[in-house]
C-alpha cells in the first residue's frame, strides 16, 4: 500500500485478485483521475463524488447509476460544456439557461442542442453551423433554410457531405433554391456534385 500511495498509477498493473479496497481508496484520494482504473467491485459512491468534485470533467467516466444531481450541478458550475455528459434527467432549467446565455455570447456553439426550440433564433443557428457544421442536425427544422446552408458551406467547404441532410429537411422549392444558389455562389465547393441527390439534378 505504501507503493500505491506513492505511485498510484501502479493500480493499472496489479492483477485484480491482489487489489484491495484500501488500495483503491488510496489511489483515488491521491489521484482522482484514475477513477476509471478502479475495478467496479471496489468503486463507491464516495469515490465517484470525490473524483468529480476534484476534477469535474471526470463525470463522463462515472457510471450513470452513480451520478447524482449534486455532481451534475458542480460539473456544470465548473464547465458548461460538460452538459454533453449529463444524463437527460439531470439537466435542469438553470443549466439550459446557462447554455442559452453562452450561445448568446457567441460561445460554445455545441450547446445549441440543449436550448428549447422556442428560444432558438436564426442568429444562433448561423453561429452554430458556421463554427461546427455537424450541428445542423440539432437545428430545428424551421431554421434549416437555403441561407443557413449557404452560410455553413461558405464557412466550411468540407461540410458539403451535410447537404443531403439539409435538402431532406426542406420543402422541394427551397431545396431547388439551395442547389441553384450553390451552383451560382460556390460552384467549386469540394465534391458538391457527389453531395446532391440525383433527384435534384
């Protein structure tokens, strides 16, 4: 145990049959980041709580059945981007409001997925897809327009693989408008010909 206390990473090398509860307690107390190395049979609620309080991002390594509301609140208070690792049932209105404020301040575009649809704005959607094109899949359908798609493509030419998704969410007249605009405004976009379904060509 003296060796473990001094070199906690040794826990990864010790055969499970030789691991004790005392060793595990010492490892987590010394280095919370090793919580994932602790065999489940020795892991306790107290260990998980201590690990997350010490290093909030460790919440993504905690089995959901051990996650508490207190852990979630502490994690989000420390880092709003950890919302991706919070179980749905533990996401509070206060957390969603923090996500909303973050997007309003042009920060953390990935948080748009946590904002209630009635609070989403066109500008938020533009910001999200210009920063991270894949976020178009979290944009409410009513905001998936030719304008949004063109902004996404101009900001990120390699996002052309998302064109079929956008087209599939539009009415036919809007889909045709998008294709015409792509041809007129960004004809050299990478592999765009491969991205447009044949039905629109």
